[in-house]
């Protein structure tokens, strides 16, 4: 019995020592884990850097001596941001304007940028008649970039003077305008899409470093070419975006979407007082480009309903600006005219595309001016779809009434209207048919 008691006390003693010996270190370890989580609140939300990294592609046309310098400065700053970072690089194809003396304003050059250095490709020997607006040249550049930095995620910057999406200029193809100028010649959004598509290299994003690159027609032309589009439907400053910070964001593990949103906010923070002929203002937005079918569907259904109710009268709303007893057609026409108000002191009136209006805002106004409450569920669905398409929209006056411009061609003649109807957006939605129902056409 005495031996059993001694053995029992020995077991209790060992268990007490075991508890003290292991409990204290265990508590300290748990405390360290807890502290480390509190010290790094964003550690779980920050993804790991991409294994193969990113490559930012610049496809740029100076257009004039001033923009020769400003665009090359953007390219140089982006190259400098790659210093000490193996997971980011840039490539560039730059055509100078040829409108001033010296190397900075003449010639076509190709570069890579890595480890903080911008290195010219001395093997690149373009012909004297090299056309940067030729989609085949863009295709070649994208493929060459992918060869220099294979298996990366690619973001394409197209830089130069841009024009709006209008059918008036007498140039060939689909009459879709903008992106780049090369002297008096323009690269259309249609040809830009062709150059990207033929390259066969998936793009994470397209970045429009040129003015007036935010019309809804362009979204239709570029659908599926990249995951995202960063641009503005208005004029933009010469130094549009902070590419160095964009690359650093990507190198530090941020997603492409997050990096583009941060770039848009930096642009707004810096340029909201940007002056253009005494007018100030900025609009910058990030859009999804991958799959836009829900947007085209709801627009087509809304436009079809509007066309089918032109002769019906307002018997549902006494709220101004709708007028009881007027036809819906008259209300739609008033909405059009109200959106053509032009204040020369207003940036958003002065520097939107000629004859363009914001399509979502017009459809909302059409409902208000006509009193056609049948449109309400369609407009609410459009709003929900736009929330998915529009990743980020920033407007310096704090409003959201300049999102996606649409060409109206207020005095469009039959030939111009026929030209516009070849564009993909119109074929998807029937916009020009409503336009003609409401405003008719001018005779040549």
C-alpha cells in the first residue's frame, strides 16, 4: 500500500512539472502569432506577386514636338521604376512627330526597359514610310514584346492624339475614330482592335493615353481584347497616368484591377484642376472589357421599348419635366435637346466629343421628360449592369453623368447615318434607329 502511494505521488509531481514546462512556451507562442496578425492587418488581403511578373507595352505616336517629349518622359519614368524589380519590365515603340529638329523629334525607335534602364533596340530598322497607324505594326510590336518577356501579364498603353467616335471624317474603314494620329492620318478604334486581335497575345488591360477614349462605341469595338480599359471620355493631361506607381503596385502583389483603380485615383487627385483653354475638370474611369453581353442586351431592350411607345401619351406622371398628355416621343425629344445645352465655361460641355451625349444619362432623362414609367425597370436593370461593367468612375465635379458618351450626330445626313450603322455598337443595340425616329436626318 505504501509503495502504491509513493508511485501515485510521483505521477502527480511529473504531471505538474510537465504542465509548467510546456504551458508557458505554448502561451508565448500563441501570443506571438496573435501579435503578428495584428501588426499586419492587410497580410491576408494582399496576394503574392505574380510568379512571372508583368510587362507594360507603350505604343506611342508623338504627333507634335511637345508630345514627343512628354510621351518619352512617361516611357522613361516607367523604365526607371523597374530598378531592382525582376518581375516588372516595359517595352516601347515610339514614332516621333518629325516636326522639329533633332533625334527627339524624328525617327521610329523600339525599346525595352528593365532593371531601371531604358535600352534601345539597335537591331530595329524601320522603313522610311513606317506607319504606326497600320494595325500590322501594332501586331508585330505586341508579339515582339511577348518574345522579349515571355509568359508575363501584359498591359498595353496606346499614346497619342485622340479623336472622338464620329462618322463625319472622310477616311476609310468603319469610320470609328481616335486612338493615334500619324500626321494627318488616324488609327481608328477598329484598326486598333484588329492589331491587338491579330497578335493573339492576351492582354490584362488597355490604357488609353489619348483624349476622348471613353465612348460606348469603343467599348463595343474593344470587347474581349483585354480584361480592363483605363481611359477618359474627355481631354486628358499630357502626363496622363503615373506608370511608375502602377508598376510598383503590380510588383508589390496588387491585382491588375486594384492597380488600375489606384492609378485612376492618383490621376484625379493630381489633375482635377487640369486647365484646357480656361476650363477645368477631369473624368477618368476603369471598365471591364471581357464580357459585355448583359450591357448590350439591356440597351437593346430599352431602345426597343422606347421605339414601340413613341405615340403613346403620358397618363402616369404629373411630375415635371414630364407633361401630362404629351406623347412619349415629344418627351424623348425634349430630353435630347436638354442634353445639348452648351456652356462655354463648363469643361464637361466644352471638351466632350462633338455632338456626343452620355447614354445612361440620356435614357434616364428620357424617362423623366416623357413620364414613361414603363422604362423604370429597364433603367434600374441598366444601372445594375453598369455597376458590374464600370469598375471605377471619377468625375471632378463629384457627379456621375459623364460615363459613356454616345455619338448622336444631331444633324447626321443619310450617308453618315449609313456609315454609323456599320459600327458594332449600333448593330448590337439599334441606337441609330431611335435617333432617326426622334430627330430625323438632314438632307445633303
